[in-house]
């Protein structure tokens, strides 16, 4: 089983415009509303790839049933720690150049009692998991070391994948996680400098390995991705596709990587599947994820090289 932990679910409202003009009236051409959160997206991606998927995390009394219904429809088993209040709403604005502008809400406060409940729930659920995904931002009232606490609560036999940024990621590294998945911007933020060459990118990845990660899956957007364990490094170039929305591409990468990790596949296969899923994801509108047929089509067009 692959367990996905989502501390901060969101209602994602994706609005398509001809052009975003700041300070002026903008009219929406198309609007898509989805019930997501990074780890929930990954949980759905795992299921679409044929994996045994289970989702958990914090959920809220208002709107929460819509998330459960969506997961049930996808065949993803789920159990949440419920809180009073509303699920946050995130706004994704896409213009005619496929330029994405995001406005993300923080999420309502989660009590210390409910934080402990989630740690206990993850401890229980992870006993049946081979891979545990934890990703996204944290809601109000939750300290930046919460991913570290979550990772320490996971059964020692499970491999942990963390997809978050900044201090949350740095602190999680102290739990010796199996894999982290920064994108280039997030890696540059941690390295505190612009990374323009592949050598610089690899050196920055190595710093995460030195800090505690066993593997780094670096997303390079349309360029593809790098996977390294500090000794062996691989690169997979993406293929050209029509871009509908880049939202959810990273979550799709994590989903495919986790399925390959569970199956004991090689680093090259982990990377190739991750890039195929991420690329397939950007062909769908809003935060809709990839579909299996598109994933398989793209998988057949890409290849991995050792670097």
C-alpha cells in the first residue's frame, strides 16, 4: 500500500483568462474547480497507475465530504482527522501563454490535539504501507517541524517521500527520508543562489543528500527531471506536448515514482515513469491529473541517460 498524507487540503479554482492585467477588470473564459491538495493528487495518481492507494491528513467539516466523495469515486481508500471550519481555497490563474499565477490560502487553525491524532493515525496506517508520501504546505497552528514529526511516526519499514519547501523540507531531512522532490525554484531557494548549469544543480542536490535525504528527484519543468543518490545520477528529458495546466505535474511525478519504488524498480525506471506522469499531467486542464493512456503514450517517447 502507498499512503499519502495531506496536511493542508484545498479547493483549487483554476481560472483561464486571455491575459492577466493587474489592477484592471479581468474576465474569465473558463473555470474549473477541483478538490485536491498535493498528497491527495498523488494518491489519485497512484490509483490511476494501478497502485493500492490510501489517503489521510487533516480535513474540515465544511466541504470535507466533497473531498471524500472525490476520493471514493477514484477508488482511493481514506481516513482523516476532522477539524471545524472550512477547507481553504486556492486560485490558479492561467493566461493564453500558459503562464500560471497562484494565490494560495493558508488553511484554518489545527489544534495541538488534532496534530497528535494525525501523528498517531499515520503511525497506525503506515504499518501496512511500503511507501509514504507527505507533501504540501501546512495549515495555521502547525509548526514547520511537523513533517519531521510525521516522518518519525512512520513505520521504519516504509520508504518516505517528502515534497515540500523551505524550512519544512530542511527539518524533514533530519528524519533520513528516502526521497525528496524539489523543483528548481525550491532547490534554488534552499541553495540561496541561481542554479544555471547541470553541475550546479547536482551539487545542490548533493547538499540535500548530505543533510539526510537518500535520493533527490529534481523537477526541471518542461526540461524533464534529474534523479540522484549522490553516487549515481540520471537525467530524463520531457517530450513536447500541448500545455493545458502545469498544476499537479509535480504531484503526478511523485505518484509514479512511489509506484516504481514500491515495485523495486531501478532508478532509471523511477525517473522515466515520474517524467511520463508529470508530462501527461500538463495536458489536462486545471488540477486534473494524468490519464493512463496519455501516460503510456509519453512513456514510449522518452528515455533516460546516466550523467
